């Protein structure tokens, strides 16, 4: 499949198709280190095209939009996003909008919107995948719980180091902690 300027999109129009099990295609992955790839190149093109079709954006806004969808877990690197924007432009799927800004803001062309419609299911699945990563991160982000556990630890250490706990008080504190643990296990 060729764009109006002769760019090639791969055998299915967007690379290999499917999800490629990815996590690190030019990723700035929060938490350090490199992991699995989030996208193959074709999938990233489709995600960027979808986001641009939703509203005109420049590269930095696209990076932030993906980062927001994933709850900060993943952000494609500028070194991948900007060449992909150039490719989408060469393919005729996006075009630069006239602007007084220093940054290039892109909008989807009719050809880009048609291509997006042809690949609507895959584009929606990719956006859902990003949102799922964000939901998973939000569920796993136990900052308030970690804070409360730290407070409990400090309070117990302070009382224990003072040495004014009787055996009965020690058993009462242990019973309180056991009771809270049981209540947590029953939460839904």
C-alpha cells in the first residue's frame, strides 16, 4: 500500500499487523530499564494517526497523550515519534497546519482518515491496549497504602523503642493488626 508520495506501509498497510506483544519501540518506560515492546512500527503509526485525527497535534502533545493513556507507564521517545510523523506526512495521511507556533502541528488528511477507517478495529484495539496499561498501573499504584504502612511501622517502632509496652498491650496491638488484615482480605 502506497501513500500519495510513494511511502510504503508494509504488507498489510501497517507493518506486520497484530500486537507484536510489544513494549519498547523507542519507549521511555517508567520504572527504568527496557522491557517488552509496546508497538511495532506500523502500530505506532496507526496510534499517532488516530490521535491526530481526533485533534490536530504536534509531536510533544502526541507523546504526552500516549503517556497519559498509560498512566505514565509508557511514552514513545521523540526519536521514534518525529520520524514517524515525517513518514505519515510523506504517505499523505497527515499534513502540517499553518501556524504561528514554532512546533509543527499536524492534522489528518482525507486520505489519512480513510485509511484510519479501513483500520478502525485495529486502531481502537491499540488505544484500548494503552488505556489498559494505564488502568493496570492505576490499580497497582498503592502509594496511599505504602504511606499508611510506613506510618504504622514508624508508630510501632517508636512505641517499641520506648519500651513502655506491656505484654497485654503487645497482644492488643497484634490483635488490631490481625483484625485489619482480615478486613482487608474481605474487601472487594
